[in-house]
DNA sequence: AGCGATATTTTGACACTGTCAAGATTGATT
DNA sequence: AATCAATCTTGACAGTGTCAAAATATCGCT
């Protein structure tokens, strides 16, 4: 039997696929101690390679972080698409409310990753990967698309521009996530009530 | 004439009031290059003292940052109080709208400081000073107070709980600041329209 | 099977960071 | 003038990201 890389059990040569291992371990470390607790050296150590080994799979620490953020975007994108597929005309409000709820919960469960997705670490300090930028834009497009739908169905309170509405609604969502994640002015226990309040602000009062 | 510290021209001994100089220079450095660009060593260097001199005035880098953040809170607190004093019963909507606008502008003009006020640097990595915590809480109380007022005057769309309304409105404000500051999904040129959209979501449609 | 090319990893090094401990300097107070 | 406390400096340590050069392992080809 030829011993290709595809056999996962094969403990072959240098390490196997360091790339995936690094990504996984880094995600774990971040989720536990935040982005700041992740150092390239500790990561390498924990995976069992030398300090500079990771640099052959990720050009930068920045690129590594971008990769992790990207996975976050994939997750929320999937969430949104799932929410939109189960539309039953009359319960659109419920679907939307449910989505907001789940979204914020998700952002909280993976708070550190969420911070990475929208935080300054990447978007101001670092330089977002082309790939990350695309995925981020794509996600907002999906969101905008939904808002347009809700607007057409006369469910959401849209002003002059649907784009502006989408931006503001998104800001509300995002603001809630941040406040809850950082524990500023709110606690997790307020989640449900706050979501209800937020949604009733965004949607038309039936 | 006795040579007290108050003469600013006097190039007297140890430095004069390092505390203030450090605070000022640190604020400047942050506003230019972000929190990350501020290192205690560079700061000391730029002020003209040795590396560890600042540590006799600020226990930590963290404490320094807290002091800067605190000044930010003082500023927004003042802004809010000013806005509330000029209430003419019928133009409350205008006052509120104006405030939101000014607030976001302010947050943008001092974006790095704003990030410090609400960012993870202090609130998750570091440990907020007692003093900072108080001022932060105080500011939210002022905000809540205003929302309660608007709610009583039947201007704002309040649900079951005014507290929740205040939290959500604040989240919207905060979310907008962050998106604009970080340039995510929006640009500064959208400001006015977005504020209008946001306010019309928060207030009752007259 | 063997050999060279290529992919992968390591060691050494550098400049930078925050901050502690110990010593030196200065101003005020008695 | 002498003492004391405030203030500042020097030296040191562990930790960081990342580059350059060397070492090693695997693959493709003859």
C-alpha cells in the first residue's frame, strides 16, 4: 500500500500536517486566554515543534489570526443561511428574532474569536488577509440581502436607504455582542430581554 | 522669589510634574499610533526620563491607560450634561439626535481613546481602576437617566423595561462608533444618514 | 536503489517589550 | 548643616515576533 499523506493515522515524518494542528491549537489557546495569551513561541511549544516552525505555514502571526477569524466568519455565515432557508412567510419575525438571539449567543460562546473577527487586532494593528476581507464582505452582503427581503415584506422599519438600515441594525447587533462579551453595562442574564427590546426597535410594531 | 514647582519655565531638578507630562504625552502617542504603539520605554524616552521613571507615578502600564480612559469618560460625561441642560420641551428629539451625532463624532475624533474606554485592553486584559469603574458606571447612570426622561415624555420607544431600552440604545450607539472607527461595513461619510436611521429606530415615529 | 531537489524544521540571533531590585540624586525639613 | 523622603537611574530578567542560515527528512526521477 502506498503511503500517501492522506492516511491520517500515518505518523509520517515531520509532523503530519502542522498547518491544521497549529490552527486548531491556536484557536483553543485563544478561546481560553484571549488573543493576547497566544504567542507564536508558546503555540509552537504546545504543538511540539520549535519556535520558528509555524512561520513556514503562516507568514505572520497576523496571518494566523486572520485564518482563525475567517473560520469564525464561516460559522456565522452558515448560521445566517440556515436561518433564511426555513422561512415560513408569516413567522419571519420569529425567525429574525431567533437569529439575533442565536447570533449573540454564538458570539458569546466564541467571544475571543468574535473579538478577532471585528476587533482592532486584525483590522487596525494587523492587515486583514485578502481572503478574510472577502469573507467579511460576503457576510455583510448576506446580511444586507436579508434586510432587503424583510424590507420588501414590510416587516422591518426601513428608512430612505435599505443599506443604512442594514448597517444600523448590524451595529445594534454588534454593539450588543460587545457589551455582553465585555460585560459593560450588561450581563449575560439580560440577553433574552435585550434581544426582545432590540428586535422590537428594529422591526415594525405589528 | 522662592522657586516652587509651579514655574513652568524652571528647568528644575527631577523634572517638574512628570505625572502630568506623562499623561499628556501618552495620550498624544496613543491618539497617533494606537494603544499598541505606546510603550512605557518610548514614553519615558520621549518625555526625557529613564525607562523606569514612569513607574513611580503609575504603578502599571495598565494604570496609565486607565487614567487616559478616565479622561475620555469625563469628556463624554460633560457632553451629555451639556446636551441635557438645553432642553426645550418640543425639540427634545432634535437634542437627542444632535447628541448622538456629536457623540459618534467625538468617538471618532478620539478613536484610540474611545477604544481604550470600552476596549478589551483595559476591561479584559488589564484590570480597570476603581476610579475608572466608578466614572464608567456614573456615565451609564447619566445615560439611563436621560432615557428615562425621554421615556416619560413618551418620546422614546420604551418596552417593558427602561433599563433594557437604555442598554439597547447604548449598544446601538456603541456599535455605530465601533463600526465607524474600525471602518467595518461603513465609512465616515455615512455618518449623518446612519445617525438619522438609528435615531428613527430608537424614537417613536411621530 | 540511489541521488538530487524540495519541503520542512531547527538553532542562533536581534531588537523590542514590561517591570523588579538596588542604588544614586535631589528637595524639603529640622 | 544633617537627615529624610521623594524622585529618578542603572542593571537585570524573562518574554515577545521574526529573520538568516544551517540541518534534516521526504519525494521524484533515473
